[in-house]
C-alpha cells in the first residue's frame, strides 16, 4: 500500500513554491522514520531530535533566528502538520509544540530572548512549552489564578525592574515535565481580568517550579501539571509588555489554530487511505468490500468531508499569511477551519473504523489509534463550542 497522500491540493492558488517544496520533500522523509512510540516522552524527544536534524523545525521560527522562511508562515505549518499527522500524530505533536511553545517569544520577545531560545528551538536543542491553561481557566483564560507578585514587600506590582514571584498551578501543559523552558502566563493585576495578564519565560529547573506531575490521556502524549511555589522570575524574563499577556497568547494561538485543522486533515486522510486499502482487500459474499455500493457511498462521503475541511483550512492560513480581510475576519476563518476540519475528521475516522469491523477496535491497528488521537483536537486550542461562538457572534454582527 502506498501510504503517501495526494498532493494535488498544493496546486491551489493558496500555496506558493515554498509550500510545494515542503510537500515534495517531507512525505518521503516522514515515511522513512522508524520511531518506537511505546514511551510517549522518549518518542517525543526522538522526534524533536530527528525533526531538528532534518531541518523541519526551522519552519517554527523566522529566518533571522535560524528559520527556513522570513516569518512564521501558517500555510507552511499546515502543510507540515498535515503530512506529519498522516504518518505519525506524535511526530505532529512534537513539531507543533516547538512552534506553539516558542511562538510567544517569536512575537513578543526581546532581541536577547529571541537569540537565547529561538535558534535552539529550530535546531531541536531546546524543547518548548506553552503554559496557559489552569484547572479552572481553560476556555475562560481571564479566570486564571496563577499570581505574579513583587519579590520584595517594598515593590509595587507594576514596577518594571522588580523581580516577581509566581504562585499557582497550570495544567494540561503539553511537553510538561520534559520542556527546557515554559512560556508562562500569570496575573500581574488580579483585578483587571484579561487586561492584567503578563507572560514570562521560565526555564526548567527553576527553584519553585515543580513539573513532575504527569497527566495520562487516552492517546499518550507528554502532558503535565505545573506547580509554582514562590518561583522567582527576574525582570528580563518578562515576555512582551506588562499586562499584555492575553493579547500575546491570543496572537500566538491565532497563528497555530489553522495548523490544528491541518493535523486533523492528516489524520483523516490516513483514515481514508486505510479504509480504501481495507475495502479493496477484504472479501465477503463472493466480492470485495469495495464492490458494495454502500462502501462506495461511505468512501465518497469521507472524501467530501476531508475536502470541505481542507478548503477552509487552506483559506484561513492564506488569509493570515497575506493579511486578507480584517483581523476579525481572519479569526473567524480560522475558527471555521478548526471547527470543520476537526469535527469532519472525527466523522471520517469513525466511518473508517466501522468499515474495518472488529479489526477497527483491536488495539494496535492504525484506525484504532487514530480514533483516540483525533478526539483531543476537538478540545485543545479552542474547543469546538468556542469556535461556534466566535463564528456565531460574527454572523450576528
């Protein structure tokens, strides 16, 4: 079976030569990798090293910091994640977290911060993490409770040169417990809601940071809870403007939201490929499964669902890269892409599993693992319901 997906969609006007170059080179490289994924943490470290050595992580940062393209490019991220997720959702995870985990530094970091972290991210020498979610602050970011308070009693919270102490918890942190640094968002003005959040870079091993509590989920990925207890951050660890953290977090997520849709497309395309292969080989009642009209109808529905999500995804990434429309219109396009691609991928993978019959629920088969892998994409980086609200409010306006 040829597992490489078609790249016909790269002929669409959304893409240019740089994106077609990725699509021409990445599938062969990805298919040739042989990573033992039984230990998700060891596998992710392996994938980061391989992605770094092969130059693919260079698409996570801008050219001036060792990147492959002049700026972070949503279409490149989509093509990369779609291809990696087709071959290995864990490879996609490892790649995506390098970009998301360092994205706030790319957008808001000082020249010194960018020089200290971004080239190492591009090489795979440092593993990055984005620490935003909390036990009671997921979709409602403004409800976060992690506090950044003056280290000295005679300082005030908005003093620009004073060290601060972090106290509180973060949870569902991807790469938690194995990251070399965390981009952490904390309340510097507790009364100001989303306008009182500031970002900081916190290195692994900083006194007062405990990232040892691993979280186990249905599709194994490195996740952990972070506990901050009088964790000191100096003034030069502040990321972006004081109390400008919410905007920085949203800008970072906006770049990567369409790429989540890209990952969903990759998983859906793999499920369709597995379903086609199975339908052609499985014999019943004197013919192959593919000979039944019901099978053909299901495969047709799966292909249409994938293409519907793909067109919205490519449009959203193109709009972001080329600054088409207003910022609000770009956010709505990304919401439509993320919602449609992830929800459609869930349906496609479910149909592929059903087509496999009993084999579909056997642990170790590809459709079984895809069934677990796809589920979290409908939740993280903005659950489907959040995307629906974004779209609905825009329609009403």
